[in-house]
């Protein structure tokens, strides 16, 4: 799917994407249509700039972090398969969702954790917390207040006292959060 000649989905591609992501064939086809609309140059992939065409991102303070999560596998190009793997995290899960599924509770939490973990070292530092807090609240809160919130978050979450939040600590803190509800996105409206 990297050239002009392959701007159509083949049945075997749809089947493979369905098995990997859990999306139904008609959902895959509709999302492919949206993908190709973003791909204005019809080159079979998206760039970070292509995401700027999504109006909802213009008002989302975490837009850049969300876009970054799409480009984990690739620095500058995103093919349809990679696009679908990321979107799969936002599919609702059920009690029967397999643990290894992209939309499992654990994988949803890993996805959210990765948004905080700027340097990809598998822990969230105070500095990373501050970066996200600044994105979320802008200049509505003083630096001192932001620092206090980050300190309190570390104090409540950091069980091994290393001044970082590991994924297991993050998972514990998020245990009572309805992550599936918070990550639900209406793709096919």
C-alpha cells in the first residue's frame, strides 16, 4: 500500500486487517475511505501534516501527542495498516476481549501510558507529567500549581519511590477508571 497503484483494498488485505484489529470489513472499507481523504496526494500513506486536516484536532490540546502515537512504528509515513492498528485501541472491548487484542483494557492503558511517556523509557517522570499538564491547562494554572499537581500525582502513584510512574503503577492508579468509555471514539458516523 505504498504507491499510487495500490489505492484500493484487496479482499486478502481486508481479511488480514480484520484479524489483526477486530474491525468488521465494512468498517475497514469506510476507514480506508477516510484515510484516502486525508491522503490528499494519493501516495498511499499519511504524514503528520495530513492529520492537521482533521478539524477536531485543531481544538484538542493533546492533538500532537495523539498524532505521535500513530507514528510509533515510522517517523514520517503511516500506511493504512499502521493507521488501523492505532485506531483499534479505540474500539470498545467486552469481558470476552482477548488480553492480547489491541483493544484490550491492558493495551488501551499502554496506549494512554505512551502518551505520557515522551522519551519512551517505560516510566513517567515529573517532567513528563508537567508537559502533559501544560498541554491540558495551558496558561490557566501557574507553574507552581502545575508542579504541585505533578508532585501529588507522583506521591500517590509512585509505590517504589523512584520518582517515576511505571506502567504497573499507572495501571494500579487507573484500575477504577472506565478506560473503555473514555477512549471510545465514534469512527463511522
